[in-house]
């Protein structure tokens, strides 16, 4: 891949974010890119897409040990990431993929948990 995979993924997330805001103003996801893991010896870049309303997160990882793959996980904002990630070939990820994940995972009513 001639282009930086993180930049390409970030550009796709930006476009998906714009489309989501046009279609679902109540979702309003927050996208963050973290390259700081490299500073502590973890060979990966992380992008998170959060929904504050539903308290849900989509975590996307580009790991140097798995070039060309996107590791992803759906979780709650208050949860630590688990060791188990799903994988998708990076070239199969597009704006519509991210849009669908955001739409499907964030559009539900927030879960009410009693503790």
C-alpha cells in the first residue's frame, strides 16, 4: 500500500462521520486517533469511534505484526478492550463499512443496566 494505512482509515472515518451526522444527528460519534502506543513499545495505531449517548465504542487497530489487516472490536465505553478482536482485510474496509458499523452499533437506545 503506497498510502499510510492510518491516514486512509482516518479519511474514511471522517467521511463516514459526516454521512452519519447527516443521516442520524442524534448519534454524533467522536473519532480519536492514537499513535502514542508506539511511544511505549506497542507496535500499533489505534482509532476509536465513540458514542456518548449509547456509551459504546468501536475500536480499530492497525498492528505492525498483521500488515494489511484491520483488527476491530465493539465494546462499551466503560470496558477495557478484550484480547479477542475480529479481523478484516484492510482493502475490504471502506466508508460504507464504517458507516454501517456506526449506524448499526450506535443507533440503538442506550442500555439501562442496574447495578
